[in-house]
């Protein structure tokens, strides 16, 4: 995941902009709830409405967050944890 997208998603989860970390237990439930709530808000695009190339390359934040949401849901259902660190 691109670093700016990852930082945004971590912040939406309530994890600030930690480059490395992990969450488990109640923190997973809280992070999942925060992320789902923030993604339910409409996205505001900063691009030029006439820029067709940018529109074709656009991937919504919800789509980018889908794997993270699945990891959080799995961690919650299996009483496990989620870890992250930069490559």
C-alpha cells in the first residue's frame, strides 16, 4: 500500500501515523468501527473534473481499505491481532 494511503487509513483507525505497530483485542474492534465510520463519509476529490486520465486512474479509498477491513474483521472474529510496518 502506498505510504500516504496507509498513513491516512491508520489515522482513520485512531492509530495516528505510527510507521510500525500492532493492535489486538478491544483496540481491533475500536479501529474497525472508526475506519468503517470514516469510510462511510463521502469522498471529496481534488482533481480537475475535465482530467479524464486522472479519473481513469482513480481508486477509491474504500477500495484501497478493503484488505485492511478484512484483516481487522478476521482479527476480531479470531481473537487475533493486526501488525504493520514499512517495507
